[in-house]
C-alpha cells in the first residue's frame, strides 16, 4: 500500500450527553486501520462547544482537544449525539455547522446527531437515517429530508447513522473505499465483527424476530399497521388484504400475541404518540391527529388507560426533566 500524502482527519464533535458506543466504535475502527496497515492513514481530534470536558450519557467525561474551530475542505466532521439531542443543538452549534459546511467538508451525524444536521438545514433534499426511537419525531419535523431505516446513509458529502454499532459499519465502508476491502476486513476481524452491514440493511429486527412469531400473514398485517398510523385501517380491511376473515384475524392475534388486532394497533399508535410527546414540541392536538385520533379527548382517554397519565402531564414531566 503506498504511503498516503497525509492522514485523513476526522473531527469528532461531542454533543452533550452523547452516546459513548457510537463514538468509541468509530474511533476504534480508525485506530485499528492504522495499526493493521502499519501507517498513519487516519487521525482524529475531539472538539465540542466551549472546549473543556464533554460528558457522555453514561456520565464519563472526555477531555476535548478544542472548541468549535475552523475545519478544512478535506476534513470529515462527525457529530456524536445521544440523549436529549434537541437541547444539545444550540444556536452556536447550528451557526458553526452552516458556516463550516460551506467549505465543502464531509459532515455526518452519528446516532441522534442527524437531528442537529437537519436543524442546520444540511440534510434538506438528502437521504438520511437516525436511531429508530427518534424516527417518528424526525419525520414530523423535517419534511425536506428523505428518512430511511438504514443502519447508515451516505448521500454525497452528508453521512448519518442509526447509532450504536452502526458506526462500525460506516467506518468499514469508509476504510474500504479509501484503502480497499482487504484492510476493512482485517479491521472487522480485529473487532470480532462477523456480520458487516451495508446501507441496504435496516436498523431494527424484522417483525417476526421482534415479536417472536414467524407467521407470514401476521407479519404482513403488523407491517400494514406500522405503515398506517395516521389513518388506521379497520380490522376487516386488514383481514381482507391477507385473505382472511375478520374472525380468523382475531384468532391469529389472540393465539400469538394474546390481544385483539384492535388492541395491538392501539398500542402501536400510543407508542408513537409517546415518542412525539417526549421528543418534539408538537401540540397534543397535532400529536393526536398524527397518531390517528379524531379528537383530543379520545386520545387523552386512551393514553391515560395505557400509560396511567395524561398526554399533558407526560409533556409537562418531560419539560421538567429537561430543566433538571
């Protein structure tokens, strides 16, 4: 392998409460690439707003190399996000991202940091991904971004990942593109990483794996439910779509999931509603409409029955946690 002119530099921007796994996985892949090649292929620096110490969501502090300084066109800027990324997305951070992006540098968001890139307008017209827990709120807020469920997405000079070990998959892709698949495979072996995923792989388990049932028609119905939250489909229509009677569909859900199709569908809708209440500033009325409830009163009644609290109190408690 020829000696590179200079190492490719990665600038890791550690947002407050970032997820340690998404950051450490990325850095380790780069470190091992250097070790296995015997060359300084990559270098990295850690920066953050104000410099000093950045704390991850596990409470561990990382000494930063500096503040939000200028980058070059050849740098790769990777934001590392985690819990409460909205609070970590400050005006100064957005301004810095917009200014540095104009230089043409590659910019990426690991885990929830795709939100920060989107808030800065850097994902408009792009394909992107984000951790599955943040997908509902992201889709509601950023209509100009084509959201996918991939483990990572590279669209031009914009990168996003789903979080966790998806950083490894992303870095293996970058290493392979830069220096060949043989080196990327050596890095994967060192990481004991036996199932390398591509941008065609989705971040969540398949429906049969998730629910522990491999009944094809049940999986098909659940998929239709998940894709039609805002405008729920009646059990009769769902049954017809998979060639069953409504009674057969009822028996299928009772047998495998110990609940009726209507109950299961309601739980899906309420789960999305809770995500939106916790992660967005959408009004309770708009959350209700986004989850297929025709009236706020009906939504509140169903929510309280399931979560033992009202949507308004849920929103209030989330605000209190953010202020703490």
